[in-house]
C-alpha cells in the first residue's frame, strides 16, 4: 500500500465537483493498493530496466480535505516498461473503468510510447463517459445556477 501527500492539486474549478474547500494549502492525497510483479530486462546491468505488471486493487486521489476523490479506480491493470535510467518507455492499461471528478469513465485502450530516434512520442486513449445523472453533477459544479431535475 502506498499513501502519499503532495502540495499539488487539480485546478481550483474542480473543488466544487469533489466537495473540497478552496484552502490554497490543502494539497492532494494519494492512496494506492496494488500487487504485481517485476521482470528485469535480460542482459541489462541496470536494476531499473524491466517491466512491471500490476493490478491496482484501489486508487484514490483526492484533495486532503475533499469529500470525494478527483480520481478513483478499482481492479485496474497497468503494464510499464522502463529503461535502464528508470524512464517509462511504454505504458499500457487494458480496458477498465475509473471515476474522474465524480463522472464514470470507461476506456477500451490507454497506451503511451516514449519517443525514439525513429518515431515520435505516442499517446492513445479510447474512452467514453458512461451514463450519469447530470443534474446533481452540474449542481455541484455551479451551485448558484440552480441546476435540478429528476432522475
């Protein structure tokens, strides 16, 4: 389990979506429970070169004082390939789901490849917002507007 804190946080406009105060020193908190395995790259002397395959049992990233996470996921998978200096060469996330600012997001493809001498950096994301009841989400975003509606 990893439990980390940072002074970094999402933009202030997200505070209303995750029920956070706008205290400038609130920062963020990350909790991660994962299991996985490390496979070193054969023939590479660096202990940092290899691939890591993990199942994220739980990921919760939120403001230190937020009632809801700005990013949450359960049972997601991740594969990372690192070079001898520990830089990410490739990242893959098989299809999964997460909650982003309280909205459910599902992805079919999520991948990254670092630039090489032969090709540019590549990022691919094929995702969609799943159906959600929008009125409560909009009401949290802009409470003074009076958004409302039935489910």
